[in-house]
C-alpha cells in the first residue's frame, strides 16, 4: 500500500548547486536540509517546506525536464507569480485545468515547476 509521496527528484548539471540554493531558498522559500553524508559526496541539494520535499541530484548528462514537473499547490498564486517574476524567472499562465488557477516557471537550470491553486 502506498501511503505518501516522500519527495520529488529533479536533475541538475554539475556545479549548479549555488544557483539552485539561491532559487529554491530565496525565491521559493524552501529550507535546505543536509543530505546524508554518503549521498552528499554526489553533489546536489535537498529542500523542504512542511510536507513538500524537492531533491536536486547532479547528472553529468543533464537535460532540463520539459514535460515532467512537480505540481506545487499554493495559496495566493498571484503573489507567488509576482515574487517569481520579480526574481527574473519566467511565469507562464495556463487555464487548461478546470477548477484551478495555475502557472509554470523554470528553475535556474531549466526544470519546469507548476504552481496551482484550486478556485
């Protein structure tokens, strides 16, 4: 029996950790959590806020996820979109999901992130 989603893993290129930290903590407001020592040697970084956990793993053959993405449920989606745009990240609105307002953005390495709020 499945009981919960533990985390979402996204890939990132080598050497991108500082840019990822700035985005995921400074823009999205997540907290960086230490990786276990055995995994820290691989690079990357982990972030969380409440039950939301996003892991960024280093992939030497990195290509940003275009279609695949985490969907992050938010309150105050307009404020989130304004905050993201104020930090220079793209915001694209999409009204294709009935009963929701949603937009997508890209992290510093190009991974797609969706923000959605039920109407």
